[in-house]
C-alpha cells in the first residue's frame, strides 16, 4: 500500500473541495475537529469566524511581545516616502508572462512602471530565512534566522533559530523615524520570521483579494507608512480563481490543489498531472496579479514599491540531481520548495519602483538582499554597516551572490559568479558547478572552477540566531496544511 493510500480519506490528495474551502475560508485545524468534537475550539466549525479569532490572537500576542523588546534602533530619513513591499509566495521568475512565459500570468505586473529584474536570487528557498534577508539586507548566515543543526527536518517540527535581535530591518528603521509599520500576511511563516519587527500584524489564511483589500484599508488611514503584504495563493493548497480555471484550461484532476507524484514520477497519469499542475499554478499566479491591479493603480507616484517572490517552486525540474545532492527525510524530490537551491527555487522576479532605479527590464543577476538598501537609499536613511546588499541603482556586474539554508536534509549553499553557479553541501563536501546558458541548470561541469570554490569558502559558518521559533496550535495546523509539517 502506498503512502497516499494509507492517508485518511480527508487527507488524500484527491480531497480537492476540502483543501480549496480550507484555503479560501481560513484555518479549520484538523479535519477531525470539523467532523468530531471541537471542545478545544468550537469556532473551528465556523471557518470565517475562526479566521478572525486566530488573527485577533496573533494581534494580541504580537502586542505583548512588542512590549518586551530590548533593542531600540535609531535612524534619520532625509527624503521620507511611503513604502510598499509585496511578496508573492512561491513565485518563480520563468512563470512571469513579461519575462517570456507563454501564458498570460502577470498582465498587471508586466505593465507596472518599475525596474523589472528577471534574474533576482532569493537568499534562501523557503520563507522563514528568505523574508528575514529581504527585510534586513543580510544573508541567513549573517542575520541568524537559520538552523543550528545538520541535517534538518522542518516537517518533524525541528525549527530554526530566529533572526538576531540586534539586526536592523526595514520596519525597525522606518519605525524609528516615525513611520507606521504593518504586516499583512496569508502565510504564518512570514509572521514567525519578522512579525515582531512591525507595529501592526494581521495573519489571515485568505486569498489575495482579501489580503489586498485589508492592506488598502490599513494604508488609507495613515500619512506615513510602510506596508509589508505577503500573498499565498500560489503556495499549496493553491487558491485558483474559478475564472482562471477556464483562462488556463485547468482540468479536473485529483490532487491538483496540493501534490501527487512527490516520491517518484513513475506511474500512470504523471504527464497529464504535471501539465494540469502547472496550469493550476499559473491560474493562482494570475489571480494574485489581478488582485494587485487596483492597489498599484491607487498608490501615489512617489511611493517606493518592491514586489517579488520569496522563493520559487519546483515542478519536477531536477529530480536526479536533487537525489545526488540531498537525502530528503520526507522522501520527496523535485516538488514544492525548501529542499534545494536550484534555479527553479532560487531565481525569482523582482520589481522595484524607487528614485534612481531605472524603470527598464534587466536580466542581470541581483539579490533580494538588495531590496532593503534600495529602500534606505530612496528614503535617505544610512544603511546598517553590516548590510550585504547594495542599492539597485548601483551597477551589479561582477558580484558574487548567495543562496543558503534549506529546510529538509543537509544544508546547501549556492553561489553565482560571472554566469556560472556552484552548489555545495558543506556537511558532505559534495559540490557541483554549472554554466547558466539557460534558465535552469543542465548538466554539471566536469570540475568546479577555482574562483567559485574560493567564493563558497569565503562565506564562513556564520552567526547564531536569537532563540528557536515556536508555534501555537492554530499556527501549527496551518503550517501542516501548507505542507511544512507532517
């Protein structure tokens, strides 16, 4: 009997209506709580009410934690402007229609008047360390939001350390100069990573339309603000608008909102499932793009805007190479994210509208650690001395970029330099190098170039974090639904 067949009926991949309804209505907790006794939390019978209740608990807990903050930051802004950062979870660069994808996934973002970077590198391939890097301008080994052991198994609730408290982030410094700072997220892992750096936090497990509407409402009552908006529709379980099931001809196939064929691609129906899965993913991306249209159209022209994926998503791109480099404790290969640093996960789109950033398209390699210094530069704020990124108004040729901190198996690091890339597993000393002539890695080079070996060795082991991430029961339920835990 397969692993899928051993699942309880409501946990199987073909339970599409349940997964879809849970994603749209909110956190139901486990199915047993729905069909059985809900003595611990009777609100789980009423998903929308429960979603509001969970959000309220997040807000209250957040306020209590903020009272105990021991670190204060100082800053001065010579050119204050409002700032919006939007993260679309799991958005890979080669599924953006403006960057060459053959389906019209992102018409709103394609027409956004901003610098458009099709070759941005995430600092990590899962949310927790990636958004910590996005908002601090440092790599995970520099800010501490990382595991303190190897190998890792996030699915078994082996959690990482949190970012060091003395690492300054965008909301820290903007809050210090008088900004209202707010995070609105559909992905609780983002709140676990950086939520304590914001004055206001809202965590609701709802589609982009609701989260964008909430962001617009939060912005409307404020004069000087920084809003961080994290959307989760392309993250499994996918939220696929009904109209775009038609737009992209998404067929009715079992498990399309979640995952099948994770352990092997052998078996009848894989090709049809993979095609349907890619269509469903594109439909979820398009729904997110639609939701952003009115928000972007109503912003003041001088608002600094950054939009990006926090990491990509794997669709069976490198199964053999993944097995060569990693022994995933879940037994999953070449699906979802957080288990490798190949391009399908590490390369994300980035749009930046800020002073001195050319509003043109670029395929030069940049990094998400460049977002924070670009924001600081636009506002006339001196960046922290230890920041790794650089403003996107500066030339990016000849830079070495890094991606690190996977969540399943031994840690991996990737470094890019002059059109080449190396991936190393420090614990096992396995290293592969690639020439990036195409979007994805192809066959590895016969030998690792010496300059890439030197680059990888130069990063060092890094710093420790500030205490292990913890979970409440509601957040644990949601992370299980999102596939982080089992």
